[in-house]
C-alpha cells in the first residue's frame, strides 16, 4: 500500500536514488580497479599456463632426445674402443 504522505514518498524516492547511485559507483570503482590491475600487470612478462605447458613439453622431449644421443655416442665409443 502506497503512502499518501508526500514527505514519505519523497524520502523513499531519495533513498532509491541513493541506492542506485551507490550501486553505480560500486560497479564503476570495480571496473576502474580491474583496468588499473590490467595496466599494471600488462607490462610484466607473464606467460599463460598453456604456453608454459607447451614449453615444458618441448623441454622434456629435447631432454629425452639428448639422453638417447648420449647413449648412442657411448655405444659407438665403446665399439671404437673394442676394435
């Protein structure tokens, strides 16, 4: 039931406007903080998890190849020493 008192109606309108303004200010502050964080972190050389995992897999494969080559060299050196 709506009040017929104009003072109360004006107070309710004022309260609703203040609540809307506060919500808008909160959203704006949140977006501003996010943008500042993006700018601050944007200059740093971070890599994504996907890039890190890709390079990690490449390093593992290179290590396995190096180990295989070391074993092959040792085998060939042993053959040469046995002649």
